[in-house]
C-alpha cells in the first residue's frame, strides 16, 4: 500500500470528498483526517431493488430434504423459507433443479423447462416461487446456456445426424487432427481436467468427429453462432419469466462465444484467467461477442413488469472487463470473484474494493460482493489457510488442513466488512452459520467430476456442497426426516446447527441477522465508501453515518474516544480496542 495516495475524484463518483491513505499513523492512534463533507447516500430509484439486495444462494441438493431420500428438494426449500425471512435476505438464487443426468450436479441440463424428479415437479417450482413472493422474497433461477446435457434431445439428434448437418451445428463438432483424425481439434483443456474434446462413434461403429466440452463430456458446448440456439434461449427466458421468476443467474456467462479459429491455447485452465494476468485473453473466454447476447436478453427482461435481473457468473478480470457485462443495456450484476479471491490483508482488500467500485461506477452498476458459493472452498475454511496461498481446488484429509478457529474468526470479520459495502451481496447457504468446508471427506464419497477428470489430483468442490445442519440432535442434523444425505456430513456440523445459534448472542447466525438489519436500516447497500484512514494493517471507511474498521494486523487498534459500537465480529476487550481479525461498525 502506498504511504500516501490520492485518487482523482473522477475515478470514484460514488466516493465523495478526498481519499487519503496514511500509513504514518500508529495502530493506536487512528484519527480521521479532515473532511470537506460527509457524503449523503445516493438514493437510486427504489424500484432498483437489485442494486443493494442481499441474495441468498440455495443449492437445492443440500438445503433441505422434504422426502427423506437424502437429496434436498423444492418442497424442502419451501418449508424453510421463513428462515431466510428471519435472516433478513431480500432474494434467493436457486442452483439448477432441471431434469438432468446429474453429471455435474444439475449444471448439465436435459430439459430447460422442467423439474428433475429428484427435486419435485413443475408445480413445486410454482409453489416455491409463490411462497417466496408471499414472504417478500424475490426468486432468481439458474440458467445454463454455455452447454446442454449430453442427454438433451438436441445432442441426441446431433449424434444421429451427419457431420455438417444443421443438428450438429447446434454444437461445436470438428474433425480431429492427425492422419486419421485421432488427435483432438485443438489443445484446449476442460475446466475439470483432461481434454476439452471427446470423439464420437458413428452409427456404424467407426470413430467420428470430436465435440467440444469446456466442462464434463456430459456437457457439450452449444454453438451460439446459430440463430436457433439464440431463439431457444429467449424462449426459455420467457418460460420462467411467465412463471414469475425475478431473474437469472447466468452460468459461465463469459464462455458462450469462442474465438472463431478455435486457436490452440497452451495454458492450463484457471479461474480468473485473462487480461490482468501475465497471459493473453483465452480464446474460449470473455470474447466480445457475448455482449450482444445479453443485450437481446435484457430487452426480453425489460418487456416484463417489475425489475427482472440478470447476474453474470463470469470469471473475468481485470475489473473493467467484468464491468462490461453490467453496462446499462446488458446485465444487472456480475459476481466479483476478484474480491472473493483477494488475500486477507489490508492492502489487498483496500485495493480490490477500490478497484471494483471504480470499475462498476464507471458503468453506473452496483458492485456484487461474494465470499462463498458452491464452487469454492467455504470462506470459513479458506481464510484459515495461510495468507497469500493460491486457493486449492478442494481439500482432502491428507492435505494441509485449514485452521478452523482462525478461519471462522476471519470469516466473520470478512462478512461484516462485505455487508458494510455499497452494492449487492450474495450469501451462500450455511455461511450464516459459520459453516466450514468438509475437509476430511472420504475420497470414495466424492461426486464432483473434477476428482475423476483430474486423475485424482484435484479433489474438487464436494466439500462446500455438504447438506447443511439445522438441528444438532436430529438425523442428518435436521437436513431431512431420514438419516441420509447424498454427501456425508462431518460430525462437527452438529456444533454449527441453526438451533444452537438462534437467539444466542454472539453466534454467527445472530451476527448475520444483526448485520443485515443494520445494513437495511442505514441504507448501506445504496451508500458509498468514503475512506478515512488506511494503514498497512487496518482499513477504515465511512458509509453514510456509519464507520467501518477492519483490523488485519497482530496488534489491537484503539477506537477514537466516545464512539458508539453498533456491531463487531468478535468481542472487543476493552470496549475501545479492536483486536486482530475483527471488523467493527460504529457511530463516531
Ligand atoms: C459454473 C457452475 C459450476 C459448474 C460449471 C459448469 O461454473 O457454477 O458449478 O460446474 O459452471 O456448468
């Protein structure tokens, strides 16, 4: 972090006044620098609920099991909606529940207009949407446009048809390289490991063409150059909009268009690859052509009453390229994965927050904060790993284990920091309980295709997908009526169950509830960041009338005299000392 820095005011239209960094102050003498004025909160149109919403991700397999088969379902979710009202969420996002062979836990969709019997029926989806709306909760569903399932009727037709046929052109089929086409058409790797191409067998049993799958072979990539693919997805949007959904989380939003020449790319697949790293932009990600697709979608959404939204899952950097997805005529939100990946240090957090706010305010969009989801190690465990280490893709029993106590302490501080920031924030089911990753799962239990596809080198994402605990003393910790769960629950989950935390002062659950209540009362989501002081170990900013301080350093930091503490992520001792790895919100 620079000793003293000043950002041009034009860079931060949402951060009024001067921005001053000062590392000369000692941790015990934080003082606010002179300000010209305290910024008023910018009041957007009240109808733009998404600008400040707290949206809770439900992973249907693992949230609540209504029928006792060990897999969560839609009726289970409906029965638990009051939990989300009590928590203070504004909306839910449901990961896929569509008919699917479940090669990638439902991100391989065989029918975009139905419900897999595992999760219920279409009527259960309607009931869930209705019950959520009755409670004032908006509903966002997952849309998977980059690929279908190999069990989708279109792919069956493509396999049955000849090379070059219209059926094949809905996907990305190519002849192989080598003298007999025995080599894949290019060197692209699948995100889950291994080649991104699979060779098909012709009806007479001969080896045939290859098809592209950036993920599992059960997830063939669609060809978005075909008008009929575009028309189909416009129709799928309308199908769910007509059923009342409030928006779509767009899976792999940066992947739909591939560089036309399908040029070789010799680098390994990694999240957040792209400009801003030392590599060229990959030919399979973040091609400019994707934006036309979202402009078309936005027109459809805008033709419906209310504010229906699109949120991009786009592992894209730098922040300016991500911001292109949320220009005024495209999507509404884009997950800020650079923030999720940022190291737990004051300079890294300060830098990513500043950069993100600059980039999104340049296109008049909110920043969309997120710390956990179904693809990454839960932040209560991730933050218990050594700072600065690259996030591993899954943790197994033989791997270095996170420090659970440290991880939870930092996770609570990180969440309280995130919830003080202007913009929207996504929570992942269980994080409100401080739930850790299951880091000692037996390898035989793993279901994520990453484990097999990577030749058992990457354990994958099962550890964050384990059914969540509701009751400490019930079968499957209250996940369902039976003692069954599709992934094993670790015994330690009993200690995190909701019933042990509800109404208990100091619990992670009550911390989240308090934070969400105060966030709403103080309009933090539509506020602005006004930096006060920042040092090597501490960041402090004001959002409206609230001051937020996070201490990343080893020494306690003393607060100015006479402040009123509203909430802190861990007890202060004494009252005006903020210990290490703690966030506090106070009134000056
Ligand atoms: C997204 C999903 C992930 C899935 C992948 C392929 O990254 O979040 O779970 O495996 O897309 O659909």
